[in-house]
């Protein structure tokens, strides 16, 4: 009896022992990739941010643990940093305001048009990010249809413009990132069981109340995922500010880009990058905790 | 919000009434010219196979579907066209439809809060006490078992003290043992709170255990309505005869129609049936008799006078169940009749191929019109 039991449990034991290495083998390519293109560059960026700022791209840098880099760059570029956060936040809010009704319509009202509408949400991705943003340059151009119409309707002063304004930058960001808002919202809304809404109605909730008490709370994971997917890239973006803005709308991304590529001040650029990254991580952590959707992290 | 709901009718009949209600989905008629009256405070069951229109009927009462035509009256007020959230009706859904993001207490409080009722906390506590879930109040629905979720769904509807409580196969997802237990609990709660319950089910045993009145539905119409005993003992259609329990339906012809009985010729045997139990009085008919009403004996045994006797049967199958023995008896005309004999010890067990005599009292059979399908309601059952 005992012998039989040990025999029976033996193969199970080996199976379990074998299963764990398989999982690790499967992780290996991804882990290798992340190590090569995330961990090493991250370490390199961190190290660069602490180099002696008096060095140069040509003469080379020395590691001096110069934490002062952070303080200096932050005080020099607090304006672009503030703009990054402001534009990113406004664009995220706009994406949510425009994206929620759209996702709701696709999930609940689109019927047989649902797939077509989803394809249309994704369709802009078939064109490059850069070309789409350049197209906005034409749309908002001084001689363009929109500016002319607004001027003739006296919504805009005769000399007023849309291009090269904060409005253009936020509009560009909103446009470029709205699919990242709509898709998670749609996924969350689509999962909601219609019978819950019937139950809410049966329990004296008007359609508006049913939305506020059932649909909205149940779609919250989608809202959180969507805002994160929109806010994080929008804050770090520099293409929109560069193509649609002016020198007064420079975001932190523009500063980092010019410090790295034009000026060649690597420690400053690296410390700004680290600052922005830490700031975003802190904001996201706070936001996710406040909205009670920790399971997303 | 309170003022939005339908006021209690004054002078009008205090009940739920459906008048000539029809519901069509495209070409399909789900409910066909249905009339129904449910007395206040009663436990009413709508029984029928899936697709018979019972759930559609329930959803129309709840306001989740609009009837194509007809009137739905609650306390004498026509509620057709009234939005579901303004009807004095609550539903226990088949899937329970508990709000996954709310705690049990919040789920139960949902209806009260929407109506802005005061002292929600105390009422929720009382209701959770009634369904024995007070210590689960702060859990989320997915932390409860199926039976507990079912009770939350019931509590969530009951707490609003609706004029009519609708139950849409609420026990369907539970296993047999739990279902039996919940049937008794539901019935107990209903008599405790005294609300009108309308219960939709395809389980005839469930309907018979719980309901005061059963309406048997088939293909969008009510086949028969009455107390469980009435439906079982005196079915008016072959569908009811087969859907509620088993019935032996035998081809027969009415030959005599005088006195307290109708006389039938059943493949050469003379059989009498109480007149009140014959829904047709002449011509070709179906003679129905429940298996447990049929007695089985040796061909030689003498039986009381005025008893219907048919000789010449042969036992073709026996299954001993313990409390009873179930026989299939092949009759001289080829049909197999089903006989359930209680294990009282009065008769010996008849083996296969034994020649037997079947007999039953005239008050234990019923007569149905021959224009109906003798197999109606059978395939849905098993």
C-alpha cells in the first residue's frame, strides 16, 4: 500500500520539478532582450546623469557623482517640465472626454458597425506618427480652412493663428494618443454584462443613475489603463511641440532632445530624463493607488 | 423617486393582471394573447419548457420588454409603457446579476438608495438577517457560493417590498440538494413577507412544491392554470398530462354517456371514468391514467366492483427502486403502459414475462380530446 502510494506520487514529483525550468526557459528571450535594451541603457543613463558636467562629448566625462546636475537642470528647465505635465494632463483629459463616449458607443450602440468602428479607431496607425502630425500642421495652417473659417466667424482675431500655439500642441497630443485611450476603455466597457444594467433598472435606477452607479465604476479599470497609456507617452512627447508649437511651447522632451543632440550636454540631458521618469513613476503610483485599481500594476 | 412609482390602487383588484398580452419578435410569436390573473400575496408559478414564452412574460411584467399588444395591470393600473425603474416590481434574475463592484450590503441597499429611502442600514441588516447572510455583508459577490449569491439576489429584490416579486428560474444554477433546500426557504420567506411571487421555472417538481397556483405554458399560450393538485390529478391537455409527471395515454372511444360516468371502449375493454374528469363527452379520445394510480395483480386476483380492469398484460420490464417498483406492461394491443407500485408488501414482485391484470378506479383516470398529440410535452421533459 505504502509502496504503491510512493510510486504513484513519484511521477507527479518529477513533473513538478520539470515544469518550473520550462517557465524560466520561456522567460529567457524576453529577459535577455530587456536586459540588453532596457537595463543596460537605464544603467548607462543613470551613470551619465551623475557625470562631471564640465566634461564634453569630445574630451570625455568623468564619474564624479555629481548629484548637483539634477538640481541645476531642474531649476533651469522648470518651465518646460511644467508645460510637459500641463499639456500631458490636458491632452489626457481631452482624450478621456472624447474617448469615453466613443468607446461607449462602440461597445453598446454600434451593433454591426462595431468592428468597422474599431478598425477606424486604429486606422491612423497605418500611417506614420510623423506624417500624421505634419498633416495637422497643414490642417491648422494660417491659410488653412479651419483658421479662415474661424476668422470669418470672428472666433479668431484677423491676425490670430492656431499653429504654433499651446492649443495646437495639445490638439496634436490628443489626436495622436486617443486610440490608446479608446481601446482599453472599449475593452472594459465591452466586458460589462448587460444584465447588470437590467438589474439596475429593475432596482429603480434611471438610465443615468444606472450609468453612474454600475457602468462607470465597472469601466474604471479601462479609465485607469487608458489614462496611463495616454499620459505617460504624452508627457514625454516632443514631436507635437516641435512641429505644432513654437519656442514658447517647448516641452521637456524638446529640451532633452536638443541637449542630447544639438548641445551635446549629456549629463544634463540624462539627469532631466531621469527626473521625468521618476516623476511619472511617482504620479502613476499615486494615481493608481487613489483609484483603487492596484491590480493593474 | 417614491412619487414616481405606481400608487397602490384604490378599489381596484389588488393583483397582477395580464390582458390579451401578445409579444412578437419579428415573425416569431413568443407570447400569444395571454390572459393571466395573480391574486395578491400568492405564490404563482409559470411552468413550461424552454422557449415557451414564460421568461418573456416575466420580462414584460418587469418592463424589460414591451408587449406588442395587450395590457399589464398591477393593482388595476396599466403599466405597459412605464419604464422598468418606475414599476413597483422587482426581479430575482436567473444569473443573479449581482453588482460585482459593490459589497453584499451595498448590493442589497441598491434599490432603497435609488429611491432615497431613509434608514437603509437597519433595513439592510434586517434583510441580511432574514436570508442568513449578516456576517457576509462586507464581502464582494464573487467571494460567496452560488447558494449565498442566490440569497443576496433575493434579498436585494425583497428589501424593496415590491407589489410583485418576479423570480426567473432563480434556482436553476444550483445543484439538486441546494435547490431543494432553497425551494423550502423561498416558500417560507414568501409566506413570511406575504408578497406576491411570480416564479418562472421549467422544473415541474419545483413548481408543484412551491406554488399555490401554476400556469402551464407551452408555445406562448397557457395550457392550463390551477392548483398543483388540480393540474396533476385532472390535466386538461395531453401536454399538461405529460409535462407534469408521467401519464399513460391510451387510444379509446366513448360509447356510453349516461349516469355519473362516461363509458369507454378501450381496445375491447369496457372502462368507465367520472364524468367530471372527461373534458370531451363523445367520439375518439385519449384515456389518461397516472402510473401510480394503476394497480397490478395476478390475472386471477379478484378486484372490487366498479373498478376498471384490463387483462392480458405481460410484464416487459421491472425496475425495483426501493420505495416503489416501476413496471412496463405490454398490453394486448401492443402499447406499453407504465405502472408504479408502492412497496407496501401487498403484492409480490412480478418478474418479466408474467401475465398480469391492471386495474384502477373510475375516479383516477381522465379523458382528453383525441385531436391532441399524445406525446406533447414528453420530449421537453427528459
